[in-house]
């Protein structure tokens, strides 16, 4: 979907896809994709509490669509509003439910338009910028802490018994506090925003291959989903790909 995002000489193209996976009955992932915000939320809590949590977050973030840019404070306000919504809709027995959230938003910082990459939990944003491919976000998880302390390697983290335990979430227990990374908005950038249903099934090398295969965003999200499901599809899978292109 090519769109003039109000940026001089640039436009955005994107596609999004979600699937319940091969082993789950419910899809507790939710997403929003539209200027100025692209975001994925991965709910947890069971008995539909997780999908209620993730849906509340993306509905609140969706209120930012319609403007060419937003702000980090507006993102924070939207997440806080989602928490207030959850207080009113979650039954008492599911007050521990929550959701991850990650995304990329166009923001104005010091007179410049930037990508504000944000995350809470272990859903991720990757970026291909020129010849460089990197994971932009840092997981809020037990295994990430173990990797950073040198107790296990990143490869060992994939199979650790606590691989699914996150240390930060959007829920009722704590205020939602995302981490932010600012990136320039330049032609040739490709962003991938995804739930861990993708990263459980593909290594970073595998993800990089599909990010660099020359396909359109729609083709790329379809291929990533196909491979995730073929590899096992243990969890819900949600993928957004955003390209920054020269305006023609």
C-alpha cells in the first residue's frame, strides 16, 4: 500500500498479516498498520483475556492514525488509556492478563521526522538500512537478561526453559513504560514488526534472507508467515513490513 506520508520526496509502502498458527485455538495477537503508526501486540492470559488486552492496546494506538506524525508522549498516553480500558473490561479472575507491544511511529523530534521504535516485552522490530540488518528492539525477558550478563549465548536463549518469560508487559500491575530507539526516515529502509510467533520459528539469519529477497511488503509478509507455519507454527504469528521509498 504506497502512501505519501507527508515526507518530502518519500513515501511508505506496507503490508500486514496475522495467523492463529498450527497449535493454538485463539489468536491473541493484534496489530495496527497505518500512518503514522505500525504496531503489533501479543496478548497473554488465556480464556480470551490475552486477545482482549492486545486488542485494547491496538485500538488505543489506532486513534493516532490520521495524522502524518505523532509524538512519544502521545504513544505513552495511548498505552495508559489502554490500561484504563482493561481495568473496566477484564473480569477479576483475569486481572493478571497483559500484552506485549512493539512498533514504529513517525514522530517529530527537534524539528526532524524520525522513526520512534518502541517496545514492551519480547515482540520485536528489525530494520534493513542499506546493507545493514539489525534487531532494533531489545527484548524484556529473562533470557535476554541472561544473555546480557554472559550466562548464556543468544543461541542457547532460543531453547532455554524460560524463553517465554517476559519481564515487562502492558497490563494492570505496572504502568506501561516502553523503550524507544530513534531512527532517521530515509529511502531504502525496510522495517519488520513482529510477534514472537515469527521469531520462535525463524532465526535472525532466516528473517534477514526474506527481508532482503527483493519482494514487495505483501510478498514478504506472506513468505515469512508461510515459513513460520511450515517450521511448526507453535504460536500466533503477526508480521508487518514497511518500506520507505523515493517518491516517484
